[in-house]
C-alpha cells in the first residue's frame, strides 16, 4: 500500500537520499568555514613558527579546536555516506520483494 508502484518507491528513495545529501552539504560548508578559520589561525601562528610553544594559549586552543572540529565534521560525513549505503540497501531489498506485488499477475502495473 505504501508503494503502489515502482515510481513511488523510486521517489521515496530519492527523497531519503536527498535529505542525507542536504545534511552532508551542510557539513561540507562547515568544513569550508573551518578551513578559513584555520587560515587565519595559521597566519597568527606564523609569528611563532620557530617556537610554536611560545604561542599564546588562546591561539593554541583555537588551533586544537579547529583541528577537532574538522575531524568531527569529516567523521560525520563518513557516517552519512554509510547511511546512504544503508538506505540504498534497504530500498534495494524492498524493491526485490515489491516486484512480486507489482507484477501484472498480482494486479500491479510495475511502473
């Protein structure tokens, strides 16, 4: 009943994947923002390139925070890619079962 035909099923899959893509795009945008922040931090660290230990604690913390934030975003993007695989696998499995119901022998149109 939920998927009366293949087109409805395909549309639902596309919507599920589009939601994941939107979230992933937001994470990529955040990574770009963090890259810009990192560039500014690196400019500040330029003064301490011979002895980074002399850099103010606030700058070192910003550098560490930036590095951790990028790692978190990259991990999140990886998790979203895994979620896309799970969504595709679920829809592939459903489609295989639904093909029987959609077949003309069972009153379906398979469209």
